[in-house]
């Protein structure tokens, strides 16, 4: 275990590399990472893509068969998106110019999230940080060149995570289908020609504020890759979780609700 393999994430630490590489840590290792990073918890996932169903999983796609793998209605929506949009990799400069408007607009449809909307300056500052393997894809209006939606992807070794997906709200209705075209093009690139082992949209969500994961499961042949989950807490948070877990459905704090839901996954309670 290397300390740099784990990164800060919402008051805790999680594995930073491809999820199929993570190994089970001993309790001593987990506590060491908590103390070194001065965080509240660590999430340790292992036995990736286990044949045994668990309460925790990653949403992945490891095969691509083109339009033939899609249902007729999905194929039609993908083709419809291609009529309106150019879908391709985009540069950091392009993201600086148009990305923030898409990012900010996308939050209008989230009603149950613990995320805070970043300021424009913070958004630009994050773009300027070098992050190995980070790539952006854009959905661009063919008529006026406006960025309609984008994906921030993190390519790690032989896989790629679709890390962040944002769209202008008005384009999600009216027959445009930007995400249909975006996912098809990215799947084609990374799985059809990019020789990636798989693509992923991350782990099971503790807040379930986004509909992306069920959308990909039903429309684009993604699947659940089951994994085992162990959570280890700092002493204060451990006491808090133990005390509140029996009454978790009555907790008003969204952040605490998410943490307790994650604990339920670790226990196999949901």
C-alpha cells in the first residue's frame, strides 16, 4: 500500500487508481491512512467484479458492439443527437471558455445532493491543475458552436472513468438527446478503438441524486461489477455512526444520510 494511492474525498480517503487494482487493507493500514491524512474515514473496496452479489458495486461496460447492441428506440435517439451536435474531445481552453455555464446550469435539476456549486474562479482554477489522464469530451451545437454538455473522464491504466457529466438543462428535453450521442461516441472511442478493459461511471451512489447510472444500465448495456466494501472511521465518527445508524431514516442532514447509507452498504443492509 502506498499513501499516494489514496486521495482526499469529502472528508475521507478513497482509492485513486483503477478500482480493479485495489486490495483489501488490514485494519492497521486503514487507521494509518486516516491518521496520516487527518480525515474522518477510509473507503476500502476489493474483490472487484466478484461473481458473488454484494450491496456495493461499480457500474461498468466492458464490451462494445456498436448500434447493434442497442434497442431500436435508443439507436434512434443516438442518431437524432448526431443531427444536432458535433461530439468530440475538447481542449482545456474550450472548457475555460464555455464549460462553467454548462456546469452551473446543470445544478438546477439536482434536488438531493451534498455538492456545492463552485464559483467561476474555482472552476477555472481546477481546470488549470494538471491531472494525469484527464480528458474532456464535448457536445457542441452544430449551428452556433455552443457547448451543450460535457464529460470529464479520468483514464487510469487500462480503464476509463466517466467522472463528471454535465448538461444545459433545456437540452435534456425537446428531442435533442445529448447524452445519448455522448455516451455512444465515448463508448465507441474507449472500448471500440481505445483498447480499454472497461469504462465506468463510478461506484454505487450514496445519495442517488443522479439518474445517470440507471440510465446507462437500461440504455447502453452497462452492468454492475460487484465488490466488497469496508469502511473504517475516526473515533468520533465511529461513535456517531454507531449511535445514529438505528435511526438513520430520520436524520435531516444530507451529508450524514449519505454516510449512513454507505455504512448500510458495507453491512449488506440495503
